[in-house]
C-alpha cells in the first residue's frame, strides 16, 4: 500500500511477485491493474460512508447483534468471574470455585 500511495506501482507489483515466489504460489499479475493513487478510484467521504451505513439494513442489524453479543458476554464473564465466591455454602467450596475459574 505504501508503494502504491507514493506512486510506485511497479515496485508494488515486484513486492507481490516476490512474496508469491516466497510462498511458492504462482500468481499472474498480467491482467491486474494497480492504481497508483487514490484519486484514480472512487473514494467515499466520511459523510457518504455514514449515510451508506444507515441506508443498508443488513449492516445495521449485524452491527447491533454484534454489539449486543459483546455487551452480554462481557457482563456474563465479569459477573461470573468476580461472583464465584458467593455460589457455595462454605468458604471452602467458594475457594474451589475461584480456583477452577482461573
């Protein structure tokens, strides 16, 4: 990406070919067009990306499901991790619970 951002498409092509040779995978870049700078391709502004995010229903649902899962798992993990000591009847069983959770 750095080589492309400074306008060195041939250097970027050489790096990709060297890496493919190192990985022992053949790659054909003859029909691949590398853009040397961002002005040649469509780049969305922050406002355009923000508007496209809110117009895409599936992306909103996926994002909220992930946020809900993250918050739920975090609350359960920390709640159980710091609350193991109150599950047992005696201090000895509480100690075993704490030892098993770590």
